């Protein structure tokens, strides 16, 4: 057997070999740590933005460390050879020989150096070499920090994370490449199906990098079973739309894609039956708000309904249940909790929104500055600041707050059916929160302007604290409610069209095509 093949076999044994104490292989050990991959990192929106700007080259990092190690190793070997008197290379003398020759040329007329001074010179040069090695290592390590921004604590942490993610992905690619070289298709099926739970673990943790690399190197896995489950039902059960998108993309290129989408398990369940089941509490807790959880569950069901054949939408399993029936039964409790959450949220917001028009209505008819009291003027009785922006701000606060009250009242009196959580209720809540924010901002601005108009003659500098204190309630409302608002907008207007390009299209049979031609 060739040496390179023996090397591949040895490396594959390291990947697949299980420790007797842990009963786990090397590949499983990596997949069970999802945080070493980007898909398992919990990054905020600003961290994701900085993460995308950071440049990491693992090849240059490896070469720098490897070169530093080689330099250090050669210098240490040269030191040992010199101290042992074994440095006999005349063409490439060691650093100590070159240093000694320079020193001897400068001390031609000096006395013979004693053995004690030789030892002192060697000791001094040894420490100099150590200092030189430290500088080399610092120089090579500094290659990884090409930007001074990586010295900032948060940026440095993201840099280290991105380096770890790239290294983990490269290691997984190398492992799978070695398995592809040393195993045939049957051995690979046995390894992934019987020997390990690598694929199930990757699906559970949402390790997109591993699944994508497996589909790239082993396309047959799309049809393989893992403990009786195929990859598409596994992705649907784990509610991972990114992996499901990868599987749909890979399925588009297969000649028998319709058979894969029409897959039925031993209980007669289609992939739509799996989508109809309630997600685990861990998956639901990743979504803020019970209404958004119900929205996401309905969207998952609708996504799968798009990609399956038309006849499978109403197909019954061996128990005689359709997917829609299972969805309704599984989500009864969640529907009730989402209804209660929506009513509590709309009721609280409606109370706040009802207070604003009360103040704005009174302010419109008792405008600061008073009214014109000249009986001979045609403007008698009109507000003094009628032409100023202040009057418009009060009117805007009044109308926006009344609109917000009406929207939250419509939410409170809705029927709360399953389909209402898909579009109707989220859209109403989005409009209600937006108008409530506008009304709060305008009433605060109007109050600040009125206060400044009263105090500007005596305290002209009062504009600064008024602006600062006026920004506090508006900023707090935006900071506390903006994440929910953004997530609801994304789920409502962008989540529904995620799988439109994978919509099932009924294939045209040859007989139908001939009828059309005739």
C-alpha cells in the first residue's frame, strides 16, 4: 500500500475512531460544539455588521506560526550544535560562529580571551537570541492583527471568533475530504447512519456549515436515512429554514425531486405532517412574543405547503389525520396564549394612546400664547401661534394617537383565528405601534417647544435641558419596543416569500404534451 494512502487511512481512523471513555469520535466532538461555527454564534445586529468587516486569512496565520516555529527550531538546534562543538558547516555557519568571527576581527590586537569570558559571551548571546526569537514571534503574531481596530476589546473578541469559525469550517472540510478518499458509498452510509449521530446532532444545533459541506461532497445523503429519518423531515422538525433552503436547492438539481418531496414515513406521514407538529419549547423560546411564535409556526407550515405536490396537501396518514387537522390540534394551547398576549399588549397600548389625545385635544383649544382679543380685527379669537409649527405638532399628536387607539381597539375585538396571525393581526400591531410612537414623539416635542416659549425670555439657555430631557422618553420607547417592531416587520413582510422560488410545479407528461400539440 502506498505511503500516502496509509496516511489517509490513518487520518480517517482518527476521525472515525471512538474513545473508549467518551464513546465519541473526533468528528462528533466538533459537531457537538456548535459555538465554534458561525451558525451557532449568537451575534447581535451590530456584532454581525462588525463581523462582516473583519478580514481573517487562516492560511497566512498558519504560515506565520509555521515559519516562526521553523526559525525557532533552527536557532535552537544551531545553539545546541555550537555548544557541543558540532557546527562544522563552513558554507552556512551558525549565528554564533558569525558573531564570534565579527568579534574576533574587532579584537585582533587584544589578549586571548579566557574561558570564563567565553562562557559569559555564550550566555549573553543566548539571551540575545531568546530576545530575538521573542521579537520574531511578536512580528509573526502581529500579522494576524492587520488593523489597529482589532486591539479594541469587542472587536478583538469578534476577530478571535471569526478566526475560530474559519478554522473549524476548514477542519470539517478536511475531515470530510479524507472520509471521501478512504470510504466508499456503503461505508459512508454505515458510518453516518449506524456508527454515529453526527447528522442528527448537526440538524439539532443548526450547524449549517457541516450540512452544506456534506451535501457538496456526498450528494447521495439527500436520499439517505439517518435512524429512519431523511434530511428534509429532520430540517422541518428542527425548524431550521436555512438548512431547509440548502436541501431545497440541492433537490432542485436532482432528476427525482418529486419523489423526495412526496416521501412518507412508516406511519404514512408526509413532510407536511411533520411541519404541522408543534415545535419544541427551546425553538419557540428563541422568538420573542407569543404572537410571533404563532406567526412563525404558521409560516413554517405554509412554506412546506408551497414545495410539496398538490395532492399531498390533503393526504391522510395511517391514523386518518390530515396535516391541517394535526396543526390545529397541536397548536390549540399556543393559539390561546397568543390571543391572550395580543389582547394584553393591545389593551396596555390602548390605555397609553388614549391619554395622549386627551392632552392634545385640550392643548389645541387652549393653545399656548393665547388668542387674539382685538374686536376690530378679522382674526379676533384665533390663536396667536396659529401659523407656527407648534399648532401643527399638536394636531399631528391628536390625529396619530386617535388612529393608534382605533387600531388597538380593532386588535382587541378580532376573532383570533389561525389565519389572522399570518397577516391581519401582525399588520395591525405594526401600524398601532408606529402611530403610538409618532403620537408620543409629537406630544413630547410640542411640550418642549411650549416650555421653551415660556422660559426663553428669562432663561435663554433652557433649550439644552429641555431637548435632553425630551429625548429620554422617546429614546426609551424606541429602545424597548424597536426589537419587537423590527422582528414583526421582518416576519410579516419578508418571511412569507422565503420559499416561493421552490414552489412545486407539476411536471408535464408526454401524453399531455402531445394533446397540447394536436
